[in-house]
C-alpha cells in the first residue's frame, strides 16, 4: 500500500502521456486490489500471460475487480490465441482492447548462426528440458515417460533439466523418481545466459510437456522459440497457448 501511495503521489504530477505497463501477474493482483488509488490521468497497458485468467477469476469479487481493471486499460496484450479466447469468454466487453502479440526469443539466441547448430558432445542423445521446477511444467511426467523407452535408448540418453526450483515438494518427487532412471540425468538449476546457450547447443531434442493445473496454465512458452532458434526438434503437449509457439510437424 505504501508503494501505491508513493506512485500515486508521483503520477498525480505526470502528464496524460504517461503510460504504465502492468506486465507481471503479481503486480496485476496488486492493481486489482489497490488500483482505485491511482489517478485517472495514468494510461494503462496490461500483459496477460495466461494464469491470471484462472487465478483472478475464481473468486466473484476478485473477478469483478479484475474486469474493471481490464476495462480501464487502453490495450490488453495477449500472448496467444488461447489466452485471447479465454479472456473474451470471461470478459466479453474487453474485445476491442485485446491485442494478440506473441513473444520472441531474445535471451539466448545465438547471434553467430554458423555455430548455433554445432553439437559438442556426440556420445550421448541429449534431451533438454528448460523451465521452472513446478508441477505445471511436467518434469516428473517427462521422467516417467522416457523411463518406458527401450533399454538400449535409455542407456544412451542424457536427460538435462534447467531451471530454478519453485516447488520443493515437487522437486523431491522428481529426485525420487530420477533414482530409478537408468540413463544419465542432470539438474543444472538456474543458469546464466551463456551457460544456457551452451545447453541448447549441445542438445539433440527439446522437451517441455506442461500439464493442466487448476490455477496455472502455459500461456505461450518462450523456451520453445529459444529451442527453435537452435534448430532443435521439440516435444510439447497441447495445453494452453503452446500451439501458438509450436507448430505440429514444422
């Protein structure tokens, strides 16, 4: 609340050209609850990643406040067609404000195209998964799936997980399941851009298969575009807005 009061005091002096971009789900929830404190001369733009539509529409009061916030925005940036249809279903009056603008891979794209597809280690079949360690991302299901492959493939498989642990109980389940995996498996945590680029370069296949959650959905998936920029074949699931990021067969 103190931060909102400070911003309110600052923005009261701003001209009408001031545009405030609400780009994070946490900030979005703050605006749902305290946005009435802001002066009317502030122009708002909001980005909807996907999970906001699930989280902020479950409670009738919060849904009402969320709808009011969306109507105050000049533009509502939507990352995928899935999110567009969801937002239109929940808040039909926002139709003219909705703009579907898909993401682009910028963090790790190899600027020197000649080296982007050169695999360093050819002794193993490297399956790379990049994403936060969270039930929605489906890392546990991935280990269970590859464990059913023929033994000669598993013995030559190196399964690499990259991403920060945001759910410790889920990570414990993954570690327990990984003990039964007969191939090689690595958990690299959150990596710097250069190290992540190296993982993409050394991979043979990219795989991220999110699952359906009550309060969380894969609204798009920038990592699929990153993997594509390195020429990797991709395995994904038909959930959320993934089909805007991964085109089947291409």
